[in-house]
C-alpha cells in the first residue's frame, strides 16, 4: 500500500504555510465566484458561437427569449456581369512560349501496352465561350492580312489589351491566349501562323522574277501564235471570199455594159475590165482587166493583161501576137490554182463584147525565173512554136504559196467566133 504524501516537504515547512501568500483558504467559496471565474475562460474546444453561452449548465439567469424573425425580402434577379476572360494556357504561352506536347499527351502514358482492340475514349471538350470564339476566329483572319491594325495589341500586352481588341473586332497577334483552341474552331489541327511566318508565306506565294519573265515570254508567244493564225486564216480563207465577190461583181458589170452596147474594143484604163476568160476543164470564169497591178487587178480576183513597157502584149483580136495574162495561184481568188492540170488540147476561151477567141492548150513550162520575160514574146522559147502566130500565155507563181518562180502555160488560137453565131461548142458542152 502506497504511503500518503506527507504534509510537509523536505524543508520541514508545512504546505499551508508555504502557500499562505496565495490567499486564505476558502477565498473562492463565495456564492457565484467559481461560475464567474469559469465564464472568463477561453477554451478553444468549447468556444461558443456569437450570442451563445458556452454551456447550458453555467447559465446564471433565465434563458433570453429568441428575437422575432424578420421577413426575408424577395431576392432581386442578379444582373449579368461581364465575366473576365482568362486562359491559363494562353497566359503561360505569353510568358514561356508554345509548349511542345509530351509523348504521354500525344500517345498516352501506356500507349505501347494498349491492346489493338481498345477504342480510344473521346476527350472532353472545353466549354465554348463567346469571347474566346471571337478571338480564335480573329487569328485566322490575320493570315490573309498579315499587317495588324493600328489599334491591335502586340504580343505581351496582357489580357486587358486582348479583350479590348476582341470587343473592337481587331485581329489578335499569334501566340496570345486562346490561340490554342483556334485550330479546332477554324483551321483544324494546324496552328495559326505568327506575323513573321505569315509574311514569309506571303513572300513565298509571290512569283519570282524568273517566273514573271517566263510567264511574259509565254504570253508573248501565245499572242504571236494567235496573230499568225488569224493572219493565215485571213490569207487563205477571207481573201478568197472577198476576191470572188469582187470578181463576180466585175463580171456582172461587164456583161451589163455589153448588153447596153458599151465597152467597144479599144484602149482601156488600168484596172478596167474588157473580157472574160473561160477554162472549162477547171470551171474557171474570171474577168480580164487592163494591167497587172497587184492591188487594182490581181488582188481583186481578176486576171491582168501585160500592157506596159517591155512586157506589153497585143490584144486577142490582133492578127499576130502573143496575148499574155497573169493571175494568182493561191489566195485572192486564186484563178490559176490548177492550171498545172491542163493537158494539150484543152480549150481556153477569151470572150469579148463582139467575139469568142478559142485557144487550144499547147505546152507548159513548170518553172522559170520571174525575170524571164521571153516567155511572153511573139515566139516564146520552149513553147514549141516556131514562128509568129496568134497565141495566149498564162503566167502564175510557183511553188504554191510562194512567188519564187513562175509557171507558164501556152495555147494556140484555133477559132475566132462572132457572138452572132452563138457560143463555141466548148462552152455549150
């Protein structure tokens, strides 16, 4: 059994005497003293709420009546306030640049161990914000116009400047907050270009000097080719149509004059028609005009009579002589296009106001120099004629579509028939 604690310590002084300085025994035995002392204690475990006593056992008086409840006024609808836009990813990008995605973000932490049959779960999409969508849409427009607006915020100006630019409708620079979501809303998975990249792309789209030069040369060649094609079409097609119209008109006028008794044989003015040339084998009927002027006679689809200087030849009604004419072989009516197909004996007829002069084709000279004027002389060399007579000579250019040489066809008169006796048999048949 444990002994009781002695009433005095090792010093031998009683306890009552040692603690006499703290007060007389029974000082707290006054009524209400202990409760008052306990009320001033602050115990964190029993700290009462405001207006409440810490413990119901220490209530010194009667319980206070509960105050009457005031009626709660109806709540007014909360006015919508402008929400502050904030994008943590854009804020981080402004300070630290674009962060490259990690391998786990791209393929997952356990991508190699995933089974082939596993189907990836769709990732939750961030909530759509009107202001963010407006800013993302603005990023795509800056590609078409890489120069920012004067009041557009530059990189690093902060969220306030970006919000201000969004409200004004100005495009935001690339790299600002919210640009990470613009790819999914506007351009798919491609990230928007920065100003420098957009300018580089614009310069790359511009054609180089070599491309411009080659394009100009190509367009020049195309233009020249089109002009040449038009010129060839004009020469080979339109000139024939125009010459045929003019030649037919001249033949009709000549026949009308003959019917009225005009156009008697004699001297004719240059370019004036005075006869008709018939080549039945080639189905040719063409007016014969005075002179071989190119613009006044030959290019108008008519046949010209040699009548100047050393090339002057007599008319068909002369008693002796070589009646020589010239005509185009190609273009401008091309009346002598197929005279190389004539054979000896084919009729060649010259019709005047009073008579028909019928010639028979005698010979042909396929090629000779243009300066060889002897082919239209009284007795042409190479024609087979040995003495003067009444001959006809047809001259034209050769080869076709060139004027390098001349082709010559000769004929000999076999009949002089007055118009009163009717047409020759070669024209009737």
